[in-house]
C-alpha cells in the first residue's frame, strides 16, 4: 500500500468572466489522492479543468475552497524552503512546450538551470554529461542543445521538457498532454522510459490526457471528469 503524497481535499475553482457578474465554476468539492510510487491517470474532455488542477497545485492560480496537501503539508502554508523543495520534488511537463523554456536562452542553459537552482543538485560534477545521457534516453541528439526554443519542433521541445524534468529526479512527475506532439512509435518509447523510471526510482507519475488508450495502457488508477462529475473510475469503465 503506497502512502499519500499529494491530496486534493474538496477543492473548488471558478473563473471570473468579463461578460458575467457571476463566476463560472470549473469544479466543486473535488477530491483526489496521489500515492507514492503509483501511476495515476486524469482523463477528461477539452476544457473540463485538467490543466487547472495542475496550475493550482503549482501555485500559478488561486483556488477558493478546499485544501491541497503535499506530504501532509498544506501547500498554501509552506515556508520558502519547503516550497523550493516542493518545486524540485514535483516536476511537470506542461501542455505547451514552447512556453516551457526561456525564449532567449539556448537549450543548454535551460537544461543546466536545475543544477543552478536546486541545492541538492548544485554540487554534482559534470552536469553536461548527465544532460547528454538524459537526451539520449529521450531519443535526441546533443547538438540540439545549441538551439533556441523557436528553432525546435513541438515534439523535440516536449522531449527536452521531459528530459529536464527527469534530470531533477522528481518524487512526482506530472505529464499534461506531454507527448501529444510525438508520433506513435516515439510516444511508445517515451512511455516505456517513464514506466521504467517510475519503477526504478519509486516515482509517482500523473498522466493528464484525453487519450483513453494511453491512460488505460499506462495507469494503475484513473480519475475522470464525466458529465460534470469528477471521481475515480475502474479501468474496465473506460
Ligand atoms: N485564466 C482563466 N480565465 C478564465 N477561464 C479560464 C482560465 N483558465 C482556464 N479557464 C477555463 O477553465 C476551463 C478549464 O480549463 P483547462 O485549461 O483546465 O481545461 P483542460 O481540461 O486542461 O482542457 P484541454 O484538454 O483543452 O487542455 C475552461 O473552460 C477554460 O476556458
Ligand atoms: Mg489542458
């Protein structure tokens, strides 16, 4: 039985609209748990609130009701030090890969950034070699490191974002439609890599997608947005 790593406890979120005085609800009283060392799927149609869930966890947008916990700590009450550790432990590969990187940095600098940012990675020797090994694992040539983000394809950027996330050795990896720009065979290789890494490092993986087959293939537990409701479903219900 795995321990609870992340917990959403009856969280509600709505957005204001310039055309209406009332806020538009995205979800209400949503609960969800992510255990250590498990692969979770979050499934739902476009616009149902999947990326919103992730943005709330990362502190990018506020939420009105409920609480989110990371290792039993309320994420709104984290100290600066705890928050920094949280941002190392929880890595995300977001939906839009072009926005994942600083547009005026070559990729080399973006991939070296975690080694500058996170205390436990600062003293690692030869991070360049670790980066090259990680790039190889996602099927990319090191020569791409000399390019700027706009000089790369969407699929290459998605794999670079994944490589950067895995370099940090996260406790939990969120993939928000993170392989949507890859062709079927590369997507299958990447999913195999993620599964192997999850098992060897005891990492939790959360796959956010509207791709039923991908989630069915990859995930041990599945949550779904369906008919304005959110909850856990059995793989057989897919
Ligand atoms: N900043 C915002 N202001 C107002 N409404 C927003 C904002 N961000 C998202 N929304 C709305 O909230 C809803 C959920 O958006 P979200 O991006 O979470 O959907 P999603 O499930 O990730 O969709 P997709 O599969 O297309 O990525 C949508 O109706 C969207 O229009
Ligand atoms: Mg989304």
